[in-house]
C-alpha cells in the first residue's frame, strides 16, 4: 500500500461502506485527494455548508471541493415542479475513496443551509431565469 504524504481518513468498519478506500490506496494511480477529508475535516466542511450565506458562497464551496478534494457536486432545480427543498437536486457524484455517509451528509448539510436562508433557493431557481420576467 502506498501511503499519501498527508493525513488520511480512517477506514470505515468492514461491510459498512463501499468507498473502496483500500483499493484506492493499493492502486496508487487514482485521485487520492478525497482521502484528505478526515472525520475532523468533514465536520468542518459540513458546518461550513450548513452556514452558507448566498448562492455565490455555495458555488465557491462547490468549486473548492472539486479543486481540493475532487468531489463533484451537481446542485440544480429538479426538472419537475419545485415546491419545497425536495425539488432541489443535490447530487454528490460517486468517487472512489468517498465514504457513503459523507455522500449523504453533504446534501443534507446544504439543504439545512438553504432551509435557514430561503433566498439561496430563490437565487438557485433564478439562475435559469425563472424570475427574469417578474
């Protein structure tokens, strides 16, 4: 196993996750940036996502997650009618080394932040020009 030159996330209990962390470490040729997301760093990230202040802030975090950790997010209104936050699609793309629980926690934190600041949801809906005629 090739250990990266930075502290990495501890492994999940056997059978609890399908992140393929060990295979990523053994391969050595994959994108190991996501392993930098230790449990302490994950808590900080989730806290930051829960406290977003605007859509620009959310997009900035989305870009930083992609650059620093390789985590790809898709955040967009559902193609169907949007009545609540359930109509907002937040998808964390599968990635080798990314824990299943983290993939679930990121969208939950974003929705919590959007729930606290509904104007972010309106900005997201307006990105596609929903309110342009108003």
